[in-house]
C-alpha cells in the first residue's frame, strides 16, 4: 500500500471513531437523564358527578385536577399539593385541606410509566382565595411536593377564567 492510501485510510478511521464517540456521548447523556425522576405536573378542569341527580350524594362541584406522571426510571412519592398565588416561589400558597373523593390519598407513589396520581382542588376554594387575595386565575399555578424534597409546578396556570 502506498503512503497516500494509508493516510486516507487513517483519516477515515479517525472520522468514524470521532462520530462514534459523539454518538456514544449523546446516548449516555440521554440514558442518564431518563434514569432519574422525570415528573410532569399538568392541571385541567373537571366536573365530577357522583350518584343519580336529585339524590343526597349527588355532587357536581367544579374541580381543578392536578395530574402527576413519571416518565423517568425511578419511582417518586407525592407528599402534598397546593396552589401558588402570584409568582411561583415568591407569592403565597393555598393548601387544600378538604380533599375530594376523586383525589388519590397521599402520600402516593408514582411508578415510572405507571398510573398517574390525580389530586383535585375545588374551584369554589380557588375563587374565594382569589377574591380575598386579589389574585387572578392566570397567576395561580398548582404544585406538588415530592418525597425527594422538590416542589414541581404545573406547566399551566389554573385553567379558569
């Protein structure tokens, strides 16, 4: 083999090695990030209905549902939840003490890729707290406290107008 052929072959081997190393590094970063707890918190508006109409157990109170899901590789525990009134971390918090029957009992474990945990907040309480504190719904953001010490805020504010 000539020296030119060996130089071209060496350059190609170096390029293939560099590309393989970059691809391996990207894969390791992705798998490392997915091995932890990737928690997603989403709020939505729901109207639960229990029992037949006009019966004593019939309830149709509006609720804001906060759904916690885990896309990571390790389980996570939901300990508490509430609503931030104002800027997240800066404003006051509203804790929910009268929990609805649809609310998952806490503490609750969310397995990776498993069934999400859903907690609810009565709209009546949100309206009252908003009027008392002068905070509009667009500045209210639901949050959950996790067992690892993190507080995760909902991607969206309270879905009310």
